[in-house]
C-alpha cells in the first residue's frame, strides 16, 4: 500500500473516530454544540483533500525529475 493511501486511511479514521466520540458525548448530554461532530468531519475532509492534492503534485514533480535523470 502506498504512502498516500496510508495517510488518507489514517485521516479518514481519525475523522470518523472524532465524529463517533462527539456523537457519544451528545447522547450522554455532555456536548454543548450539536454540530461539532459535523464541523470536525468537514474540516478533516478538507485537510484530507488538501493532503491528497499536495501529494499528487509532489509525486508528479518527483516522477518528472526521475524521468529526466534516467534520460540523462
């Protein structure tokens, strides 16, 4: 499994765990903000998308440079 996929799985896992934790607090009446879990999920999704985009750009640059080096 490549590094990008591992990172995405970790970020999605974190977002889901965070959302589950917030829902559990809300059920127990400990949550002050009902939308907190949704906000964290949205923020996490944005961060995951940004990480994927940055990873794709970096991978493209590395692949291009590798090709140039191999050609001489």
